[in-house]
């Protein structure tokens, strides 16, 4: 398993590569660590994944498939929604199925003389989407960690509720509150916030 070993593997061809740690102790990385051959994201054995994320630059960023909590270079990051009445929905303590997400944000310059130039990667992202259910509340939760080049990393959180809710998004690092933001939710409408990781 790549994410729990002390060894710092170097990413291949990019600053960060995606990786899936499997329950059987093996891993499946964007580029094979021995042959450097590119692997297909859609060949990940999703029912075997216990951790998924990015590695490179002597850093590791991943989430635990079991509950959805993030490990950002050694720090546990959790997200919760807290209603006005104090009722808490710990979104990253969610044992529902999770769909893996990873993508690269890129741009291409165009000039009339040279035509389309090569693509330039601006940032690399990973995360998941899932449904959180508690009592009569259903929350569609999609946290995505963004690693932009030459800027600070952030978590993009998209949240949709089946009922209107008035409350706050709460971010914790290693169990300590590090951010709280007013986040009212209209029924079946997506709310989104980008939180710079602290």
C-alpha cells in the first residue's frame, strides 16, 4: 500500500499521480511504479479500494474509503454540517458508497501563427461523491481536494439537501475546528464553497 508506507514515491510525468490502495495490500497507480506504463483510471477495482488520492513532491493526499475522512499530508481533515439547533451531520463520517473523482484542470493557448499549443495543467484534483442519510435528511456530498500549481491547496465542497436547512459548514483539522461558514441550503439546490486548507 502506497499511502500508509513511510516511503515517499515520486510521481511520474506530473507533479502528482493518483493512486488507489487495495484491501489486499496492493496498489494501482496512475503510472506503474516499476514500468512507468500509464494505467487506466476506469480499470480501478472500486470494490477493493480502501484509500484513494494523490502523491508526489514528497507529499501524500488521500481519503479513507470507509468513512470519507481526508488525510492531507499527515493531517486528518473532516467536514460536517451543523444546523442552527446544533444538530450535526458529520459528512466525512459517512459509511455510504463513494464514487471516486480525479481530474486535471488544463488550458491551451492558441495563436494564428502557430495554431493550438500544447496543453498546460493548472491543477490536479481528487475526491468523491456520496449520499449522507440521517433521519429524514438526505445530503448529496461531493468534496474535492484541489492542488493548484503555485497556489494554496483547497477543498471544494458541493452539498445538496432534500429539505431546506439553515446552518454552517464546519471544517476540522486533527479534531480541532479550523473553519466555520454560514451555509443555508435550499431544497434540491446545490451549495458550494472552496475552503483553503489550513
